[in-house]
C-alpha cells in the first residue's frame, strides 16, 4: 500500500528538480526563484540548505557530473558546484533572455535543458554537448518542462506545459538527435503537466501543477495510477534511495500561502510502498575546463 509522508517541511516558492545523489546517499532539489539548493538525508531524516546562488540568481535545475559535482542551470548560465563549496564556477551559457527550467542528462553525458518564455518570445529546448557547445533542438516552446528516457534509450519524453502535452521523440544515442515528434499524452484541464520521471516498467510519472497529484501513464499513454498530494502545485517527481524504490515529489507555494495552496504547499514529500521503482538517472559529462 502506498504511503505518502512530508519529509521536509520547507515552504519553497517553486520547489523543483529533485535528484538522488548515489555517492552521498541523499536527495538534492532546488527552490528556483531564490536560487536555493537543498539536500535531504533520508537516514538522518533532516534537510539542509546546501548552496545559495549569489544575488538571488535563480537555479532552474541541475545534473550530477561523473565526478559527483553538480552542474547548475541558472539564468542563462551553466555553472559547476562541488558539494560543500561556497561558490560555483562558470562553465558556459546560452544567449537567452530568460532562465533555465528543467534539465536532464542523456545516456552519453550530454544535457538537455529548456528555457522559459520571455515577454516577446517563447522558450527553447537546448542540447549541451560534451565539449560544452550549446545547440537549440526544439524552438518556440511554451514552458519547457519534464524530460525522461525509456529503458531501451530509444524514446525521449519532453513536456510542453502550457500546451498541456507530453511529447515522445525518437532518440539517437550516438548523435543526440531528436526526431519524429508525436504527442504521448494530452492532458485535460485538471492541472498542468510539469516535471516527470520514467520508472523501471517504462511508465511515465508526470507531476500536475495546479492538479495536486502525480499521474502514472503506461507506455501507451493510458493513465494507470495517481498519487494525491496536499498541495495544489506538484512540480516534479523522481525515484530515489539505494534501491530507487521511493518516489519523491516537490511542490510549490508560487507566491501564495498554504490556506490557498494546500497545507503541504512548498514541502518535499516521499511516497513509499509502490509496486514499481525507478532507475539511476544518467550523469552529465560536460567539459568544465
């Protein structure tokens, strides 16, 4: 039987991007607008503020490098942060007017990263290759969001939140090219699809912003399960723990309060007792020097 518990009673404006760090046996996640990176230790049952970007620089997401450092995707900047350090070092960036939003490493160590829409333009999805060169691969995206890969590495999932769609692409692991875009899921007006993860059975878990839950879809796009969360804005999900059998969910206050957004808004949750589990996420291998 699935059990949901609040494990970190933060009040994040926009909690996002949870990711398990197997070297440390802990979970990292961000509060995007103030640029805060949090760390949860499940053994101790405690969380700490691990890093805070200078000047209220937002952090839209991060990946874990092969050496255990984190690549932070900020306001057009990509920086490398070593756990325990007080500062992060600039790696590269993109010529965009807005911040990054959601990122993922691919099987070869590249990184896919989206940008938010601006006042006069939509966002884009970029690919960062191993040599740190950046290429736009999907343009004019109305909030680039959750991404994931199928177990065989041949399908890439990508969320366009304001279009209420999760797309599936054919994925070329050798080149990093995306092709044959089609709609995997088109959601109804019961919340906006946000972050996602793919479980060991190749089902897609999609967080529901303004929907108060996470929905699991089988490989055909049929909803088969959901987890209700006491927060309207569920922003992202990931599998974590030594066996990757716990599902963590981030939530957001988004400038509101718990009277309107739910008594758990802005907190980190963990679901246990699921009949499935996840896989270790890929690590990035971007050149940083």
